[in-house]
């Protein structure tokens, strides 16, 4: 088997019946490590330490090198697939969603580094999130999420509309009770501020930065909380049920073949 | 096709087999924008700025004009439906739930504006919530919510009764442990105050404005929290399940035809 | 129809095929009102006002009179049921769970009031919670809750054991990370205190009175929260599903007859 | 029946068709009590009181004695099972997972106590968590949890990957909006800190130690909360559904036999 053929089998997921090749597993590992480093790089207690700064620089250079090599290798072996053969085929390949994400994952930083910018620009770091796509390709049934979204379409829309209406109406109510009347609380002094309270309450996050203090506000708030937790959880329930149905059908279809 | 006929097809949802016409989509957009502006209009940091105040005035006048025209157009084209033909038919039309909501959505503010009140009265703004009905008409399966409520009737009642009993009994317990005994906490000094704690805890909102501080209070509170989150989530679960059953039956009935 | 016969049909739920009689509906209303007053009676801002104090006294006396009359009437008409006829039958009737609860709902307070104690003792007020039983009798499918509890038996036990083990192990972990090591936080200084944190976190109540502050504590806490919300919600899910199964079977059994 | 035979039937769960023997119930009780004492022993308000310290010492010694006796008895009667007969069989028995946990539950503390260390070392106390295994053996359907984990395998992986991606991307977004821009909040000053916020929000724990304060941060936070609660609850839902399926199949298999 030629190097090109063996690289093809290591790099292209579709070349395998199931599972993930060692090379792709390594790449997934590099992506996960790069997310860890992206997070650490922003921590002030670490960026003040020259040793960490150096470690970040070395790691980032290494990651960029790996992704550049990976991209070149993918481009090279893509020719083994008839639809991506030749120059036009390669252009087709490069404009695929996955290939664009692969390019965004290293090219902009590489260009800035070449121009002497040091890769320290914040915006460039955000582009690293494109590396998520590299992982998504290997998560089983990841595409079932999109199918579940389409499948639950109108029910999801309905339940979201109901949830958002409840948030809005609750906010208007509490704005009047706590902001306009009551103790004139700063935190309820406008509808947008009351919406912040309504979202925190109805999703049951309840940070505790905003809460009603008057008896009437607490009375309405209690009713809204008891009646509302179900309503705001409806979209999530609809989606979860569609996702689970989608996966069951896939399994049954797979067994039926 | 006459203007009246084409307006009828644009305005009346029942005139279309499915989907939403461009004119109705525009109206839904105006309603959504009017809710955004209703919220922004109450924000003190914006109402202090004359440019925003002017923007609000211009926008509100425009919205009122659009809804007035819409109401007139709906009233005009309603005659194409045999049951709303003639003067008596129009009266029937105007007393429908949807038509009353349409009228409430602009008429009171228009009257006050004509009398020189400027439309700035708070109560008038609340009437704008009637515009929600304009959107509800186009949310698919919105009416399934009402059917789900009726369908889950006695189960919903039972689970709500259990949930509210648990809230009350928990509040009485913690009132004795934390308010009467213990550290005599202000926040547990009466049963109504303890109910506020019980609602915040059992819905898992947990603002953090009230919580037990004595070991005994924390012991009971922990048991209540672990046993109770399921019980208070029961009504929501019953309703969600009835909603999902209702939608499945509708889909099956639709396919059966 | 004699007064005794007509009272029997108004008072005894089993005498009706379905629904609730007007007299029983009135009694349920009185019970609900008495719970509202029980709560208000403990509120310091009201007990300082002589008018409220008088209102409480009048209301309580009225409620006691109603429940005394109700008890006497129930005892009288019980004789229409063969199994409660005569003196021995009445004794049987009085030792039923429902009858004991009915007695506890008024007799102790009546005795203390007769002795001049004014009915103001706190312990006596708690006995009013026995009035909940008066309502429970009329909540449809209330007894399905007990059946659901038995039905989910061993699964509920398993999921509770898993949930409690997770709470305990999480508490021990955070006790070491935050209490013994780390910043020596007061709130994590012992395992019982850490259990309070674990319960608040895993039930997602999250009051915010206790939370990890060290990076390591937050790291473990995040893992525990993501993995744990499902585990601690398991008992609730098991119970809700058993409750819903029980109700479906009852409906099907009812239709099958 | 010989003592050995009767001890075998009391100690070995497999010797009974169902239920739990009195001796094993006693051991479970001792384990539960030892967890209670392990917790109390760390409470500073108790460890300052010499009477409590003595009670802890007496209790721990008693528990160690009981578990030592239990271990010896189990080792002795194991010979009644052909596969653990003789010296080699006993070695096999001692290297089973359950036997190792039984040994860890008392031996290290016994050794330290013999050496005069008093059993007060913290690390030794953690080893007491091995006693959980003693209970797990008697929780019905406990092993169904492992089966549910395997059964939900790839779906659980997918939903966890989606949940963690959402946590990471939300954290990066809020880091830019609140930490880099906005009010330069300390709590959002790095991605790891923002991850702490994202976990607390998306699991709906919401301690309230970190929350966005700028309008833009609150806007994104509200969208993330409403869309995200469903996504982060997906893994839990997938696992709960697999657990319930596993239990139903076991029941049906049991009835089918």
C-alpha cells in the first residue's frame, strides 16, 4: 500500500466502516489540548509568568504546524476520491464546509505570525473555535442533532413562542409591581431589566442578583415560578424527545438493512 | 383578481392551505418590533435621551397607523366570508375574540393621542400586550396548548394539589425550625415568608435571599429539596406529556385523512 | 327525602357517582381559607394590628364551629351506611383515618379554647394541617400517588441510594479540596457543611451561600454538577413515570369496564 | 445445620432467593452509621468537645471490630462455595472486587491504630468510602446502572460532547463581552473563570457568585440560558431513559422465565 493510500485510510473517516483511526484520534487530542491552552492563555495569573508565556508560544507553534501538515495531507490524498480529482476537484474539496473550517483553524494565525504579529490578537483566537468542527466529525450521531431540530420544527417553534411570551408577560407584570409600584427597585426599573429577572427565574437559574421584595411581587413571582418552570422547559423536552426518536429510528433502520 | 379579493387572501389565514402570507408576516414583524420598543421605552437610560424619545414617538405613531389600517382592511374584506356579510355580519365579526384583541391593540392609544394625552399612560402600554394575539394566530399548533390543558385536566389538578401541599407543609416546618426556634431569622418569621423560601427552593430557583442557617433547618431543607424537586416538577411533566400526546394524535389524524 | 338522607348525599363522597357536592365544596373552601389565615396569623406585620387580631379570632371561631357541626353531622348520617350502624359501628367509623383527621382538625383547639387558653398555642396550629386530609379526599386520583410509590418501589430505592451516595461522595471530595486544603473556607470546614453544599448544587437550587472558590474546587464542582444533575433527578423521573403509568392503567381499566 | 452453614446463609447474598438476611441488614446499618460518624467527626463544633471525641473513638473501635470479624467470617465460610475452596480458592476470593473493598474498609485503619497512630489520619478516613460497596451489594438493580451506561454509550457521548461544546463556546462569548469588553469584570477575566459561570448557568445551579452585568452580556446570557438548559440536560435524559429501558427489559425477562 502506498503512503498516499495509507494516509487516505488514516485521514478520511468515510474510508473506515466504523471507529476512528489512530491519526484522527491524535488530531482530536491535539484539538482538545488546544482548547485547554486557549482557555489557560487568557488567565491573568498565568500570563504574568514568563515560563507559561513561553509554553503557550511553543504549544501554539506546534499546533499550527500540525494543522498545516494535516491540511496539506488531506488536500493531497483527497485526489483518491474521484469527485475531488484534479485541480477543479481540489477546488470543490476546499470549498466544502469541513475544509473551510480546517483552513480557518490555522491559516489566519499563520499569516499574522508570518507578518510578525505574534498570533496574540484576540480575534484570531476566536477563530480557533472552528477546530470544534474537527471533533464534531467523529462524534457518533452528531448529525442526528440537526435532523432532530428539523423533525421537531413546528412543535419547537410553538413551545419557544409560548416560553418567550411567558417571559415577556411575566417581566411586564413584575415591572409594574416591583419597579413602578412597590419599593421602586432599581433592578425592576424597566422592562428589559425585568426580562433579565424573568429569564433567570423561569429557567430556574436564579442567580439572586434580582428578586422581588414586596409581598405582591413575591406572590406573583411564586405563581409564575410554579406554573412557568414547565412551560419554559417545554422546548427542551420537545427537542430531547425528537432527538431520542431520531436515534431510535436510525438504530432500527440500521438493523433492518 | 380584485384588490379586495387579493387583500382577503393576504390577510385571512384560513384563505391559505398552509404557511403565512407576506402581509401577515410583515404584521407579525411589526408586532415583534413593537414589543421590543415597548420594553426599551421603559428603560431610564434611554428615556433621558431626547433622540430616543423622538424615535419612540415616531415608531409608536407608525405602528398605530399600521394597525388602524390593518383593522379597517380586515373589516372590509371580512364581507367576502358569507358569515360576516352585511352590517349584522360585521358586528358578529367585530365581537370575535381575535377582532376584539385587534381593536385593543391600537384603539385606546389612538383615542388618548387624539385627546392630546400623548399615549404615554402606563395602563395604555399594557394593552399593547393584546398584540400577542396577533402572533398567536400564526404559531402552528398553538391551540394544541389549550387542548393539552383540558386533556391533562384531573391529573394536572392532582399534581398541582400535591405540589402546593408540599410547598405549604415545607413552609410550616421551616417556619418552626428557623423562624420560631433556631436563629429567629427575619426571613422565616412568618409562614408567608417561609412559603417564599419553599417556592424558591422546590422550583430550584434558589435566589439565595432566604436559606436556612441552623443545622436542623438545613437537615430538613435537604430532605425537602431531594424529595421535593420531583413532586413540584410533576405538574410540568404531566402537561408536557399531554401536549406531546396531543400533537402526535393531530399528526396521525392529519395523515389518516 | 329526609334531612338525614339528603345530608348523607351531600356529605359522603361515595354517595355520588362523580363530582363533588355543594356542601363538600363549601367545606373545601373553608379549609383553603383556614390555611390562608393560618399563614397570615403568623405574620408580625399583621399581628401588631388589633383589627387583624380580631379578624383572626372571629374567623377561627367560625371555622371551629363549622368543623364541629360537620363532624357531628357526619357522625349522625354515618348510620345510613350498614357497616357504621349502632354504637359499635359509630366507634368503627370514628377510628377510621379520615374521621381521626376530621377530629384533630378542630377538637384540640376547641378544648383549649374552652379551658380559656385562647387557641393561640403554636402546637395547636400545627394540628390544623390535619385539615389537608379533608381536601385530599376530593382530589381525583390522589390515591394513585401511593400506588405509584409502591409500583416504583425497588427502582426508586436504587435511584435514591445512588443519588444519596453521589451527594455524600461529592461532599467528602469538596471537604478535602475546599475545607481542609484550599482557602480553608468556613462553609466547607466539615463534611456535614459540605453535604449542605452538595445538596444545594446537585438539586440545582444553588442558593449561593456556599460555593467553591479555589480553581481545583471549581473544577471538581463543575464535573459533579454536569454529571450529577441527571443522577439526582433520577428518583423524581422514576416516580413521575410510575405515576403516569398508574394513571394510564386506571383510565384503560375504567374504559374496559 | 452447622454454624458455618448458617453463617454462610446469613452472609452470602447469593445463598438467598431474594431479600436480605438479618446479619447483612445489621452490617448495612453499621455502614450507614459509620458514614454518619465520619461526617460528624469532621465538624469543628463537635471535635472541640471531649465527650464527642471519646464517643467517636469508642464507635470507631467498635466498627473496626465488627468489620474485622465480618471479614474473617466471610473468608471462613467462603470455603462452602466450591470455587473458593482451599488456599488457592481463598486467594481467588480475596482478590475479588468486593473482598478488596471489604479489606480496605477496615485494615489500613487497624494497622495504623496498632502502630499507635490513633486512626486520626485524614487519608485513612477517605478509605472508609470503600464501605459504600458493602451497601451497593444489597441495592436492588444497582448493577442496572452500569448496563444503562453501556446501553446509552454513543448517545451519551454525543450529548455530552454537545453539552461541553456549548459550555465552552458560551464561556468564550461571555469572556469577550463581560471580561475583555464591558465592565472588565474580575469574574469573567479569563476563559476558565467564564467556564465556571457557564457551568453554573447551564446546569441552572446559579450560585450567584458570577453573573453578567452589561446589557449585552445579559442579552447573550438569556439566549444561552433558554436554549441551553435543554442541551445540558440531554445527557441526563439519555441516561435516565436507558436506565428505565434496562429495568423494564429485566422485569419482562424475569416474567418470561
